[in-house]
C-alpha cells in the first residue's frame, strides 16, 4: 500500500513510478510548482495542520476529545511518535536516529523515562 502511494506520488510529480529511477537529488516532499524544489517547513506544517483539522472534523469523537485534538501540531505528532516508540521498547539509539537528535542524551532526557505502568510492573516483579 505504501509503495503504491509512493509510485502514484512520483508519477504525479512527473517522474517514473519506479522509486529506483527517480532522480537521486529529488526531494521526498516537493513544491507543486517545481518537483525538484523541496517543500519548506512552514508549508509542511500548514498542510499537516489542515489534514489534522479535516480528520478531527470528520471523526465521531466526544466534543472534549475533538477540542483536545484540534490543538494537535506537527510537534505533537513528533512527540507522540517518540513516546509510542519507547512504549514499544524500540532501542533509544534507534529513536535518536529517527528523531534526528545529534546527542543520545537529548533522546534520553525526553523519552528515556519508562512509562509509569511499565515501571510499576517491573518493580512489582523485583519486589513483589
């Protein structure tokens, strides 16, 4: 499914639908006007906010949850990814690389604290 979406995206940009034949210097996310011009941070941020707003509006969620999700941002999504990765016990060095942190200490400071339930479970095993 993801490969098919990538193929369609490449084709829409005027490239071969074979990812191996796309120009190596082509950015993954590009401007609509110029497929060789990288999409800027601000434009990406605005698009993601728009997609999130549409998804929240279309979801059948309680009003309180809709209000909370309406505040979601790209930064929120980034932290959600990091938090979920830790919960799934992805090694911190892998999370560091994926998040783009130059120093592992940054990753440890933000995501290194084990979720409270896991800490409780592990301490219960040791001292229960």
